[in-house]
């Protein structure tokens, strides 16, 4: 049991709790770095390390590190866009919106292309967010948000601020609507592993999670909000 809890498999949200703990340790370390070139060097080095880990585990089928959650337990796997967002958020840096959008479109297309490449031999990896192209798409989305953050702040400050405060709850809760959304998608006839299914599941999960967070903030007693809502 202790081993399952340590590796995030003891409970449904165990992996996400471990990631939050990793963020707790990483954030002050990142914050202590003041030179921009050191941030960039750290991001590049750890990104390469994370991608190398992912593809080594998958191609050589090294168990249990080739299946979730063990495949994503190493922080360098999800770390790049977290560091990029944190780094840019501390600086007045606004990348080109058109360039970010173009990059997002290209990396999304590459992600689908890589998924099709792996679907015959490594179907689970084909759908994984840890593929290099999927990481690149996540990075491009981070850049796109940064490029448009001034517009977002002007139009919906209150909602975005609230959503940021609710992100802890959404992060831990979202597995429930993911499963529910997949069940609904299959019942209405959406084919598995298709773009229509993925879009439906993603949008439904986000909407249900936001509604659940809003309900929790209204109903959870004040003394428990710190532990439930973060």
C-alpha cells in the first residue's frame, strides 16, 4: 500500500497530488534563479532529459515506466511549460500572437501525425500527452496565452482570477468528469480516439469541473475550503 501511495497509484488522484508536491519543491528553486539565460538553459536541459526518459521507456518497453502514472512521474516530463509560464509571468514578455498561433497549429498537426505513427505499435503512447510533439503543442499554447494575456485581463479579469483560484480543485477533480464524458461520448456514438471524441471530452470536462468548483465554493464550509479548494 505504501508503495502504491508513494507512486501515485493508491488512489485515483494520487498522481496529481504527487505533481502538486513536486511543484511545491520546484517553485522556490525556480524563483531563486535570476538570470534569464539560466532559466532558458534549465528549461532546455530538463526538457531534453524528460523527452529522452519518455522515449527510452516507451521504445524499450521498460516496465512500469512505460505506462501511466509511472511514465509521467518524473517531473521533467511535464516541467517545460510550467517553467516557461512561471518565467514569463515574472517578466513583461509578450510573444507574437500570430507566431504563437501559427506554432500551435503546426505542433497540433505534428502531434496528430506522431499519434498516427505510433498507433499501430504503441497505441497508449500515441494518445499520450508526453510525446515530444504534444509537449511542443503545450508550449505553444502557453506562448499563445502569454501573447494575449493583456486582452484577457481587460475583458475578463474577475473570471480569470476566480478560475486561477479554483485551479487546485479543478486539477484534482477533473478525472471524474473525464470518465463521465467518455461514457457519454460513447453512448451518443462518437468513435473512440477521434478528434470529435477528444474535443467533446475536453470541453465537457472543463465545463463540468468549472461548475463543480463554483458549486464547491458556494457550499463547502469556510473552515474546509482551504483543504478542498486550495
